[in-house]
């Protein structure tokens, strides 16, 4: 295992609920993950990142943590976790776990103690309790809105039965925000980090890493536009990132405050005490890119998710621009750029990229949309976008199922939906269930091999049979084969550690560059383009002669 592995790593996100179910209860679990690690080793990834598996009432699919140092029985036990880590390490796969420091569950023992304690107590000081406004305190302390919809404050009933203080929850009302100005909170999370590092984890993906610190005085704030400009197209349905009600760049007093950097410098010192390059990766929705780069300065985090790249449309000019900006911004602080196209919070890119003039849904896929995006054009673009991404220098993140070309499951029955966004917006936003449907492993097996029974916590579409891993494994033209080949060649040509050089003379509709000994040409236009000399190393679609079709990416020997 080489030093600073994270600079070039291919990291695979596992959403535990939906990856693999070992006991047949319809819920993915840690034992299921362990049983399927061979498939990920075969895929060619360097590390896995697990979304939360901690003890939780599951009001927000585990992002409402009741105990940060134990495994929820839904997913198994600490012994199951240890077995998974050991098996992953035996296969040369590192393990990154999610950390949710902005808020806990309302069932966390600290919050239960706060509810039982009096205003002004040490127990309440761990969270953001405030008196209400107005003569009788009946108005919320400020006008902030929850990013899941509705107000960001809930009033509590005191021990004597009277209405009392309010507590802040930027997300669901079951997710009260910690007060990170409290030293006790900071020390608790140092202990949590050590607990998992001592169990062998290789790092942490930090949820809402642009949050935690709020502006002094908690001033009123009204976002410039509903949903925020980071949310994609302003159409019906769920925005591209449903967790954002305002951008840090919009001056939101609850995002991107400078005080977060002190926290991460402290954590970085703690991680540096451990061997083998343990890492911190930021989920920080911060714009513009040079501002995001502050999260990955040499004494802070190692990586930050490049959401600017994820949000970029399939347009050559826009792609060239964001690639240039990303490489420049991260290099300025000595950090690698990261690249990502899908995750558990956004519309899968095999659907998102299907947008054409005839299919104007854009990023807004919601219950009021008419018709469904066509699968074939979206998959073709998704394959081309992936082949482009995997050729870029830096580290890449893959979301479970994208290697199978899975689309967003838009037409889930209303009564099957579970995302808080669906309920808190009175069914106006789909939420994120469509990208979280359990994976297909074997086409003819119960629940398509997700588990040993037909049980599945979200219903799987019939389309899963044709996209199952066992169907694609033996097909050289499948999306799974494309990912395996691209990841193998990426490693063989050391593209993650390479340098990008733009190539002149290509049509404006193309993205063309050299990275080491590989030339990459992506045709994001409508017309074929001529290819230069060089052996074809990889192509996202079949190529006839020396012509590159539309929505196709090719790698050539330089």
C-alpha cells in the first residue's frame, strides 16, 4: 500500500441498505457487503466508502445517528464490521466510513438528556436551544428553513408541560444540530474518530462538512431563490442536491463559516498520529472552486467532493472549463482534484444525462413530470462521461450500481417512498429514493440476488433483470466491462498521477487532451468527428474506422 494513496484512488461508495442483504430481511447489511467484496476487487477499486451504518431510528436512512460507536442491528454488529474491514484489507481495499458531525438523532442520549434538563443547562448547551421570539416566545428564534422543507426550528414541551425553548435542525426535526462552539462536543467527536481509527478504518467522509459552525447571533436569512442555485434546474421534482437550501456563496449564515477550518485542522492532527495515511474527505457544497479548496489545504482535509464537476452538463465547453478550474483550484493548495458523477443524494447520471430538447425534464425529475427520460441516450452519455472522468488526473468516486448502468428509478409507488424530503414537501419533491433502490446481482435470483429472499426495502423494477451483474459480467460490450477495462487501464497508465495537456485542433464539441501516454477524445456534440492516429485502447461505444460518433469517448495510444 503506497504512500498518499488517496491522491489517485478509485473509491466506491456503498449505500449499505441497498448493496447486499445476507439475512433476507430486505435490508442490506455488513455481512452482505463482506460477501460481495470479491466483485469489487474484480472491478478494480482501491477503497470503499460506506454511508452510515450506526445505531439510528432511521428517520433519514441512518444520517440521524443515535450512537456513533455502535452498529445498528439492521446492519449487524461490531463483530460484523470488524470482519468486513479484515476481509476488505485482505483484498487490498481500504475502508472509509461516513461521519455525521453536524447533527445527531433526537434519540441520541445527549438530546434526550437535553429535553429532560432545564433551559441554560449543560445538557442543552450541547445543542442549539434558543428562546423563541415574541412576548410569549411563540415565534421561532429566526426565519431559517430546513433543507428538507419547512421550518428549521421545533419548539419543545418542558418538564412541567408548558411550551418552552426551540432547537435548531437544519435537516429533519429528528436531527437536532450540535453546538460546535461547545468544547464538550469537540472532545466527543475526537473520541468517536479514535474509536473507528482504532478498529482499522482508513478514513472518514464527513457529511455536511460545510456546516457545523453557524454565524454568531444566528441572524435571519432568506435565500436568493427557493432551492438555491446549486440545486440544478428550477423545475418540478427534486433538485440535483436536495440537501441545500442556500449556497455558502449566497451568504447563508449556516454554511461555509470560517470556524469549520479550526475543527478540521484539529482532526487532521489526530489522524496524522495513525499510520498508513488515514484520510478525511469533505462533503462540502461550496462555490466557487477556489473557496472549496480551503477545505483541503495541507493541514486540513485530504479531499473534497467536486460537486461542480458533477453538476456540469454534457457540454464540451462547460466540461473543459470545470476541468481547468478544478485542476487549478486544488493544485493551488497541493491537493488532488476529485471527480464524481453520481452518489446517494443525486439523480443517477445514466438518467440525468438523458436530457435533450425533446426531453426537457432536466435535473428536475418529479411526480408532476410527464413521461420518463429515455434510457438508451442517457446510458450512452453516461458511459462516455465515465470514460472521460476515469482518464482525468486525481481521485475518482463511483457510486454503487453505476458500473451496471443503472438508471434512476423514477416511477416508484408513492406508498413505497421513504425519503424525508417527500414528506416534508407534501410530495412536491421526489427525494432521493430513486437512486437508492437495491442492486441487482443475479438476474434469475430472488430480489435479483440482492438477498436470499424476495424482500427489498424499496421495490426493484423489472429492468433490473437485464442489468444484473451476472448478465453483464460475460458481455464484453456491457457497462460493467467498460468500467473494469477503464479502471484497469487507468491504473496501468497511471492516469490518476498524470498531467493534463489540452490538444488543439479539435471541434468545439469535443473534449480532447493528453494524459501521459494516453490521448482522450470525448465527443459531446451531435456530429461524428475524425480521430487522430493511435491504437484504440478503450471506447465507450463501438467505433467504425477512424470516426468518433456523437456521445462517445475514446482513449488512444499517444
